[in-house]
């Protein structure tokens, strides 16, 4: 301003009046510093585990007040608890060993050391004397046992290599047929019970009562005839019945038979034909195969199904013919039983009855009376209808019969397929193991026959010398170095126990101060990673403000202890007085690259309505 005024005076005329002073310029008004912030507790923390694991239990809830040391979350620490228990036991053992070393050897230890010396000396004498007769016989017996196991393993392997046998396949097929018949009978029985008694069932039950009555009359007549004696006509009838039964048995025995292999092949052919029929039917129903422009026409697919059906019928006819060629084992058994019954009847007729036969006849009469009572009860039950217990029992019988069919089918498939590869490999491995055992037993027997080697004698002498030295050491007691080692082991065990206890303590999160649990981030059974926040705890009785957007220029104008006004938007823009507590020493950079300094403001007159997280506007007052 001075330079400007001088320059202007030089250019004025000499008679011009002097210039007037300029009016003072008003200083520019400085805009106060403001920042956005939020309400936060003075004391709060996010707690995390230093190790990962599975949450065992969370004994607190969000919003619950806790005291210092209260358990917040526990991890599953079964392994660490076991480790701590083991460390405690190791510590106890180390302390006991140290105390024992300091006290010296006990009488029991001295006796044990002497016994060890005696046993080592006896072992040396035994080695030098050679094997005893009992040991030699035991080695020979071991060779014999190993030989027997080897033979059994070889026989088992040969048996598996020879399977499947035709007889086993036939037996499995017969068992399957019987199981199927039993299942059909059980299903029919259940259907009958659920359907209820029909007029035909009632008639059958009544007919059963009539038959039982007739059987009773027959048994009584037979008893009366037995007591009265036999006539020539009875002897002739018994002889005729015996001749007839023997003739029928001879006819069945001499009838031609189909080979078991032919029956098995016919059964396999039936199964293959059925499988082909199932495939043809499946192909015929496949829209991707059958139709215009597809690999198969509808006519060709239907023709394939009909051809497969004819093949199934042909295979069944062949199987039925083979089965009908000769009588079944069941027919032969019935014929043999008929001959035996006819012979017994003939013997009863030709000789007078004895006390046992009379007793049997009386027993037959009693059995017939019981059958009559049972038939009468059955008739009453049929006329009354099936009970719920009978239906339940019939359903159980059907389930059991179907399970038997499934088992029989699996058994038959297993027989036809032969032993599995695992069984063959196991049998071969058993042969190899038995061979190795046999060789080992033979070597042991040969060694025993040859006597102890020089190495075995030296080993026995060394063991005796070691036992004598150990006994002498036991009698002298522990040396100073041994005591130091024992003490070091005790200290190491104590350290291990403390480490195990500390590791177990790390599985528990405890409240570091009194406050409120504000958030829980895990649940029972979840896996939590190390360092991940598991819960948050805060002291909500003391709140303050932290700014979010105070830039570096504004931060330069803010000082600790400076007064501020906090405007709370959520409380109808209520203003709360505050004071700057501290300014961050280093900045915070956001994603946009802007730099901010977090400033903490204490609330001088906190309002009870304030809550953690409320947004505020802070205006810093100029000093």
C-alpha cells in the first residue's frame, strides 16, 4: 500500500490537493472446521481365537451383560484336554522318578535287579547246555502244526479253484424255488386273512372238522382192531399195500434222469431269454430309438419283443421237459417213506400187538382228538373272522419269506458266479503265509538241533554282564549326573504341562472387561478360523465420537483439548458439547486415495438416548 501511494503522488500536478487515505479492508471470516463422525464406546473390542477349531458352546447371548473373566465362547478341546491330562501324568511320573532317584533304590528294586542277574545267568547256562528235550519236542510239534495249516490252505485254494460245482448250483436253485413257494404261500395266507373268511373258507373249515372227526373214528377203530387182533384179510391187505409201495419205488428209481449240468444250462438259458425280453421291451419304449427317422421302426421293435417272448417260452418249455424227465428227490423220498410205512403196517398186522403198539395207537387216538379240537377251533375262528394279531403275524411271515427269497437269489447268484477274486487272492495269500510259517518252523527245528551259535552265546554273556552292572549301579544309588538328569526331566515335564494348560486356555474366549455382548458371529458346531472375529464386547456406559472425514488441512487446525459441538441427527439434531481428546498420529487412506485423520471427541454432557453407531456432525470451535 505504501509503494502504491508513492507512485501515485509522483504523477499528480504540483497544485493538486493531497490524496485521501483509503478506508480499512475488513478481514475475511474463517469457516469453522466440521467433520462427520459416529458414536462409539470408549472401551470396546472384537475378540478372536488364536487357533482354529469347532465351536463347542456359546454360553452367552447378544445383549447380555458380562463381568471380567466370564466365558463367552468355547471351542471343542477334547484332544487338548487329553494332552493336558497326559502332561500332568508325565509330570507326576517325572517328579516320582526324581524323588526315587534322590531316595536311592528300594528293597523291591534291589530284589528285581538280583532276579535279573539270576535269570541272565540261567539263560547263559541254558545256551551253553543246548536245547532241552521238551523244547525239541515243542519245535517238532510246531513243524507238524505248520504242515497241517499248509495242507488246509492248499486244500481250500484247490476247492475255490474248482468252484462252481453243478451240485452246488442245483442245490441253490432248489433252495430258491422253495423260498419262492414259501413266499407265495405266505402272501396267499395274508391275502386270505385281509380278505376275510368266504363261504368257501367256512365250508373248508367245517370239512376239516368232519375230516378230524373221521380221523378220530379211524384211530379209535384201529385201536379197537389192534386190541381185538388181526384177520387173514387184514394180513392180505397189508401185504398188497407193501407190494404196491415197493413197485412204485422201483419204478421211480429206474426212471431216466436229466443231468444236473443240463438243468443248470436250461435255467441259465431261461434267465438269458428273460433278460433279452426285458431289453427288447425297454428299447420298444425308448422314444430315442423307435419312431420315424429313428434307428428302429415301430414294426421292427414290436417284432423284436414278440421274438424275445417266443424265446422265453421256448426256454421255459425246455426246462420243464428236463424237469419232467425223472422224478424229483421229493418224489423218491415220498415213495421211500411209503415203503417204510407199508412195511411197518405189514409188521403190525402179521404179529400180535405189544404194549408199545397199543400205547402208540392210544396216542394216535389222543392226537386225533386234539386234531378234532384244533379243527373245531379253526372253524370257530374262520366263522368269527381273523384277529388283528393273526394279520400282523401273517405280514411278518410274508416279510420273512420275501427276505428268504432275496437271500436265496443272492446265494444262487453267488454260487453261479463262483468265488470272488478277493476270496481267491485271500486263499493264495493264506497258502503263502502257511508256506512261510512252515519254513520258519523247520528252520527253528534245524537251529535247535544244531545248538546255540557263537553269536547267541556272546549275546547271553553280554546280557549277564549288563545285568551284573545294572545291579551294582542299583546298589550304589543314583549319581550326581543322574540326579541332574532327573531334575531336568521334571522341569521339562512342568514346562510341557504349562504349555498344554495354555493351549487349552486358548480354546476359551473370556470377557476382558465388564460390558455388554453386542454381537456373536459363530454358533454351536460351526468351524471358526484363527483370527476371525467371533464376538464383540463393549462398555456402553461411556460413549465418545470418532470422526470419519477430517482431511489433513482441517486436522492442522484441530488441537487436543479444543472444544467442539456434536450435532446428533437421530436426536432431532440435538447439540452435545465435547472436547478433543486426541488426533490420530498417522492417516487413514480410503479406496479413493483420500487421506483422513481420525479424531476422538469426549462427550462432556452425554445424553442417555445416545447409541453406538449413531451418525453425528462435529463442529470444532476456534480457540
